[in-house]
C-alpha cells in the first residue's frame, strides 16, 4: 500500500538522500520501488534493521548491473538476504556470509559481468568484513564512506575501471589485512597513508610500470594497469619498483594476479 511505502521510505531515508530516492532512474529509487511493490517477502515496515539491509543490497544489485550478472545469486528473491548467493564453479558468490545477528558480513561478486558504480549506501553495512568486487567494469570513484566499514579485513576491487584518488578515509580501516586496488588504470594518488595499518598482510596497487599514476612504498605487489602485469615487490628487497619491472625473471612475474 501507499502508506506502507511511505513508512519504508522513512526508514531508508536514513541511508539515502531524498534526491536519489526521487530520481526515477536511480538505483535507490528502483530499490525502493522493488521493496514497496515487488518484494515477495513483504516485510512489515516496523522491521527497520532488516528493511534497511534489504534495501542496501537491492541498491547494490541495481548499481552493479545485477540484471546482467552471469550468476544472479538470488538477489531480489523472497529469501532472507543471507541466502542471496549462488554457486559458480564450486565458488560461492553474492552474500557469502552473515554474522549471528543475521547482518551481512561478506559480499563476493567477482568475475560476474559487474558494471556500474559502487553505491555510497554500502558504508551502512557496518558488519561487513569481506568485500570483493574483482573483475568487472566498475567505473567512478571508490566511495569515501567505505572508510566507515571499520570491521573490514578484505577489500578487493582490482581489475575494474575505477578512477579518481583512493579516499584517505580508508586509513580508518584498522582491521584491514588484504587490499587489492590494482589494474584500475585511472585510479591515482599516493597510498602511503595506508602504510601505518598494522594488520595489513598484503596490498596491491598500480605502482609499477612506465605510466605511474599511483605511488605506494608499502605495497606487496605493484602492477602496471595497462599491461595487466604485476610484480611482487616485497620479495625483492634489492630492487626498486622500476628495476623490478625491467629485470624480474619471468618465473617471478604474476600476470594480472597479484
């Protein structure tokens, strides 16, 4: 009903702007319309936590071109969002984990014909530990709000078409252990603000090759985005990045996979 939809809109207004909800072409508007009129789960409007989480996942679906995904992962089904996943070649994809409170803790949608932009609303999935959107055609910038996902241990955005500077808000991700930002040829900036993160185990970025757009003195792997080639830097204390790309033996090179 219209009154139920008004109540749902009030709930999701805590994570999306009025402008985005009013824009009939936006992922936010499409997600709201789906929740109001097409979601077969028909959640009561007073279940605010679950409505918000369901809405954000629907925004993600529309923002990342979900109708074109190779594996649909049961997104927008009547199932609970913790069951929005699929299996491709024995690998789980979609919402791959939730915590004991049924809050989404892992989203892995990789090599799945993903395209579009990463929506700001992702920052409100505050239980997220693992975000993997590798191997798509994502464009636009990395949302500043991802820095609010303080439980994040894995952030994998490599092999896309992301642009702009990496937001310094990522320095707030004190639990981050693995970050792959490489093979995004229009991503720029100095990533040394991430070097103090004490739990980091492995980080890759486009800090190698002839056309350097990123600097990163603590990256474990430096990639050349245009060549889709990566070089393990940390294993070569005798080499600077330039030497690594000109002298590294072929057996130590990792093609497009840091």
